[in-house]
C-alpha cells in the first residue's frame, strides 16, 4: 500500500495528521511508510491536484475525496469530524475506513 | 508589538460598509472564512463577544481575496448574512496594513487592548481548537484581568492557525 501525506507549511496541522495516520495504519496492521510530500507553490498544487493541507492519499487516491469543484491551491483543508465539528485534520475513523477500503480493493 | 505597547489605531469597513476601530477595551481578532482553525474557534469567540457587553470586539479578515476567493469582501458579506448577523463587526483589511501593523501571524490571532490603547494580551483564544469546552478561556482570563484594572497573568501565548495569506 502506497501512503502519502501532502502538506503545506502554511498550515500547522500536518504533524498531527501524520501521527493520527500512523496510528491508524499501525492499528490496522498495515506496514507502509508514509511518504511526506511538501507542496510549495500554486502550480505544484494544481499539478498534484492538492485541495489543501493536509491531504492523505492511499495508492494514489485521496483518502477523503474533496467535494466537486474544490480548487487546487496552497490552503488549509477543512475537515468535518463525525460529530460535526470543523477540524484541520481528518476524523481518525474516516481514515480507518479509507485504509480498510483500500486494502479491500487490492 | 510588545505587551504594554500602544496598539495601532485603525478604521476598517464592516460587511455593511460602516467603519470601525478600537474603542475602549477592545479585542481585535484576525480571522477569515476558509481556515479550519478560525472556523473551529469561531463559535467560542462569538460567545465571548456576547458575554462581554461593553467591550469592543472586532474581527478582521486580512487575507488576499483574489488568491483565496472564499476570503473576499463579497464572501465575508455573504457569510455574515447567511449567519443572520454576528454580535460584532467583521472588518475587511484589504490592504493588509492593519495586519502588518499588528504583526498578525495567523488566523485566528487575538489582540486585547486596554482602555488606554495598550496591548495586554496576544495569542490564541485558548489551549485547544479541538475542545469547545475550553471556551476561549485565555481570552476570557485576559478580559477579566483588564476589566478589573489588572495585568493578565498570561499575557502572551503562541497564536495557532493558518498563516495569513499575504498579497
């Protein structure tokens, strides 16, 4: 399983997102290194189809796909936790589901 | 700007076009529409404004509205309107001069000014954007101290949030 975390320095959320992602991978018994990809320009954001920091990809697919028409730019990504709160990082349970889906699709 | 320094005065338009600036004890909160940290703290900060009648609250959006259209002046107006109004003005800092004068770093970034115009608190609203029960405690502590004519015990904390989107 190829796991990537794309991040931009304008958001302080990526260390927390990385820690949660690594915990979910460990809990799910997935032995995958997380590749960290820094996005540094709007041009790179468009090229990488980066909707904001942090973005987590599993086997090349956004683990939590953004809404239709979401622009690709250097910005901080807004996630919703399962209780409805706004968060700079994904709900760990959503990440867990994404990991399980990716494993089932292999 | 250091704690105890005279804070810059300013006059900025709100979402109705009316001008506002610091007046008496004033909380200036640099914030925006798109940042998840600003959004996570938003309700707590609105509640502080409701709870501290007599204190001037000013939310200021300095982000580049061209590169970040969700932070444009029009988007600010739409947000306030769709919320049915806010308890305090939401100001547009189009030139970013006010954000630069305050040396604001993030959204949110909170500055509390006393009645003499001196900076008494700067930093985050509270210790954890994830925890609504924190209730903007650091700002409230500072407000209580300033209103009692005392120095806030915690005068400075690290602002936490998205970097300001400079022009």
